[in-house]
C-alpha cells in the first residue's frame, strides 16, 4: 500500500464514523514523526533541536 491509499482510507473512516476528534491526534502524530526523521539525518537538525 502506498501512503496516498492509507491517507484516503483514514479520511473515509473519519468521514463515515464522524470521528473528527481523531483528526488532530493523527495530525500531531504525523508532525512529530516528520520532526524525528528530519532531526536525525538532515541539515535542519540544529533548527529542530532548537524547538525543544
């Protein structure tokens, strides 16, 4: 499965079950994951570490 399929399925689930309260949680988890990836192996590491 690719990322777009997973995102589409997640959006369909949120729409069908009316579970909009899950959207901010999922968004924050994705943002934290992106920060972790950039913080480990990137030129942006000093800027990511400055946030914490």
